[in-house]
């Protein structure tokens, strides 16, 4: 059976307090609460800076045994270095403590900025360096820079597979060569709904599918209608069964490799108006999933009433006002 994980991108958002999170819940307890309400969470702090081993260990301890995180890889590699001379930055990332997540470590998300164009040679060089199990990741981590001393973790509990997903934001990636590279290196193309701002493509390139739903009409803000969620559920059901929908939005008109099933990771990033966790619940219900996060669907109307009573949504301080170098937190 496919493992279907529906969750949220990040968890520490001030506007969520008293709406998704209960009143007076300690900030230190928010991950514990959120991880029992949704099936998976993207760790976003790792995008902005290297986290410390003790942070990864705390996140592991705060979450249920069967919980899964995805991890957003450093923008230093994708946005600043732009994939040039990245062996040491890659090593530093995997040495920073991410391997302390053990069995809770899900896919690593590599998000590229809207100004990053597809360069086949540079992109293949990047894909070639990605570790595909924790032993390879540990071997790479041992090549970290000396500055990592005192804030590194160089051990694994056992060898486990390691998955990667790529989110694109430039139309030059709409190239057969790009899809072929992802399939050759078993890396997933992120299905990213960005309210029409950036490419939305659904080519299946790996043994799992990774979705990021940033907002149906307004980036990072608007919720999803029932009709839209039913359509996403239809698509996800096909992917989970190893097939593809007839109206798939593709770069390459070609069927994906046949499989009995595919795992799914879906994250809502429309957090500014506190839509993300409740949309996750609604989608879970459309997919016929039981328990968390499906139970959140029952709280969606009450959440809207709380937001309205506050006088409408407030700007989420976790999101930068200006979209540079990348807009999502």
C-alpha cells in the first residue's frame, strides 16, 4: 500500500495561535501538537541556515514514532551558490544533524529560485552528488568543513533509503532533458501549485510524488475550495495507485514507469490566513483517510469564525515582505 502523508510546511506561525493551536499552548509544545494533528511536516528552518544537532534531536523526540519529516535543503546551495562548487556545502548540510531524524527522515526538498534557469550539465553534476541512502549521506558528511567542529553529527542508526525532490520556478525547466535527468537519478519533480505564478507540472519521475500547495488563487494565503481539493484527491489517488490522470499537466507526453503504487507527500503552504492545516484535513477526508489530519476538516468552519472575529488575517511575520531570494518560509 502507498504511504500517503498530508501535512503542512512549517509549524511556528504566530497567526495560528488560538486558531489551529489551542489558546495558551506553549510555543515549545507546538511541534508536539502539530505532529499529532497532521501526517508530516516540512522543516523550513534548514532552508535559511544550518540547524544544530540538538535541534534535530529535539524534533525527533517531540514527534510520534511513525511520524515523517521532509527537510528543505539550504538556499545557500540552490540560491546563493546556484549549484556551483557545492561539495562542501552539501557535506556541511548532511553533517549538521539531519541524520538524527533516523526513520523519521523523509524526502529532502531542493527548491530553486525563479531566476534559476535549467543548465543540463550543471544540473546533472548536482544530481550526481546527491546521496540516495543514509550511508552515502554519512560518507558525504565526513567531508564537511572544519568550521563544523562542535556542531556536527557523524553517525547513523542504520542504512536507510534517502529520497530527493526538486521544485522549479523557471519555464526553462520545461525540457525533456530535465525530465530524463530526474528519472535517471530517481529524483521527484515537485508538483507545485503557486496560484499560476510558476510552472505547475505533473511528470512522475520517481517512486514517490511530492506536492506543495501554496494557495489556489492567492500565493501563501488563499484556501482551497472543495472542488479543487476533490480534483487534487483524484490526482493523488491515481499517483498512489501507480498510474497517471488523463489530464496531467506534463512537460513530456510520456507515461511514467509502471508501479503497483507510489508514496505521496503533500504539504499545504497557504499559512498566512491559517488555511494550511484545515485544508490538509479536508484533503485527507476526500481521500478517505481516517484520523489525523482528516479530523481537522471538522474544525475548518470554526477556524474561519475565529479569524473573522480577529478582524481578518494578519500578516504572517514568518513570511518576508519582499520575495527575495525566495518567498516561502
